[in-house]
C-alpha cells in the first residue's frame, strides 16, 4: 500500500511526474491519494485517471486544495460549474464512482484495510500549539 499527498497535478512538473509512473510495476498495489491532488476539478480528474492506469486500487481522500473553487479565468470556469465546495465535493465523489476510485473503507487482505477519513486540521483548533 502506497500513499502520497500534495501531488498538485495542475502545477508545473506534476503531470509529467504522474505520466512517468510505471503502468505495470504497481498493478498489484494500492495507493492512497491523501488530499491536495489538484486545485481544479479537471486536475483532480486527470490525476485520478492517471493513478488508475498504474495501480490496482486507488483510494482518494479530498484535501483543502481539491475543494477550492478557483475564480473564473484561473485555470478553469469552476464558479459556473459548482455553487460551492460542497457541490464540488459531491461531483468529485461521483467522478470517483464513475472511474472506480475508492472513497470508502475497504479490506485489502486479512491483515490490511484502508479507512479513508475526511477531516482537515488547522493550528487554530489547538490552543496549545507552539507554532501558531
């Protein structure tokens, strides 16, 4: 089971990195994409599809960047596509269903399970954080 986060598929070099992943080496493996894989819906879609080409199982947990609604003209026209981040989240979950990306818990073997959790942290939640 592999895990990666902060791929930011719409940033320079990330798309090329993803396309450089072996299409055969990971066919028996699972990967957890643990948030911030793209600032736009289209980038998330491209990233999920690329990882599906490489891995047997792909798990996705959205991060804060994945939920952003980019202003019109900033890489997309998301304000006309999504009323808010909740609408975008629902569209991302529907996309995952359509292309076979897991967003819920799954038992991979008798000794391994993946339990995705949607949750975000902010230092503002911790009143005792030494690095506010």
